[in-house]
């Protein structure tokens, strides 16, 4: 609650205004909203002739007004980087893509993801300061006796704007599910890719800090292009660490962690410390799960 004190013609006034704080900080858009709310509150006291209800200007109403566009729906194994723009940077509206169902090798466990990119059409682009696209990614699983899938992980819209999930594989014994996760900032080239692992036996989702793992394996202050590619026959997670190719980062002095592709195997099951092992260049990732031709019902 903000309390504003001011004087007009020798008379003192005091007024309270509600303001929303997110995570203890104010970004530019929220600060602008609060400033406008303060000015509007003062104007109520100044303009006593006109009715109070008529003081909200059309421009102020348009600041937060945009039409939420209904998504087109599709099915694809490739659910990464779903957005409201195409490769030519043309706005294409809202999209929702669902993956086919990925079944474990024993057929007992199933999973699918859906990635939704919702576009917004401002009524007035000159005054609209909200998002043009927001992403939500969801992971669903089902067991041998389940008639329906249940949601176990939700990646909601962040201030960064974009996020996605893509199924990679089930472990050889069918008890762990590997999912690649990406997040990025719209209107920039910033992107970060890591992974999560769902443990069917415990019902938990582990999201190891890949940047910390790589920093302990290589050196601090270096970069790489990473992909979660699958499991070893022993059930270790395989991550491909590739040389950094971000031109802007390199121009700014960033160093690559590796000169060529390195395959790392990560053991997530041996206590809090994650064991890493470098695989040979000839190692071939084998996929144990199988995608079905169908997808889950809405």
C-alpha cells in the first residue's frame, strides 16, 4: 500500500494507493503502472467538477488491453522452441503442440508433453506494454493401471517469455523419464537448455544444475551448446557438450568449454554428488522408449 501526501493551495491531502510487487522488485512496466495510478489518484482530488468515474482515460484502459488469441493445435515429436513467430520473424499467433505418447521399453509407463505459445493482439500497439507471447509447457505421465494421464510438471510463463519441453527417452528399466527443457528471452538471442528427470518409483522430478555440473567438470566462465540425448545401458543420463557458437557471446569475450563435442554420462542416483564420466567418441546413444502413432486425448 502506497501513501501519498501533497499540498494544494495550502491544504494538505493524504491518499493511499494499492500497488503489486512481484518477488520484491519492480520492473519498468509495473513502475509505469504505479506512476500512472498515483497521477490518476491525485487528479481525482483536483478535478472535483467532473464525476470521479469518468476520469479513467481511454489511453489508460488500453495499456493493459489485448486480445488473447486462440491456439492452433498440432502433434509433433519436435516440441522445442514453440513460439508466436516463424523463422522469418512474422507473427503467426497462438500455437499448441502435443507430442505423441512415448512408452517405456516394457510398455508399462507412458508420457507426453504439450507446449503452448499464446499470442496477444493489442488494441493499441502505441500504449500496450504487456507480453506479445507467453509460453506454458506441461509434462503428463500414466502407469500400467491408469486410464488417464496426470500432470506432473508445469513450466509456467516467466519474465523471460519463452520455455519448452521435449521428450528424450525412458531409461532401459522404464523407471526414469528424460526431458529436455529450454528457456529463452523473446526479442533476444539468449537461450538456456538443460534437462529434468522424472523418477517413476518415487514420483519426483529432479532438475540438476547443468551449469554447475559443467563448471565443476571443465572451468568457470566458459560456455557450450548442450543437448540431453538419452541414457546409457546402465541408466546414466547422456549429455552432449558442444563448442560455443553464439557469435555475440564470443564477441563479448566468452570462451568455449570444449573445442569439439564431448559426451558426458551423469549418474544421478548415487547420493547428492553427481558422478560424471566422459564417454568415447564412438559411443552411440540407443533409444529404449517407443513413440506411438497416436497422441493423448485433450
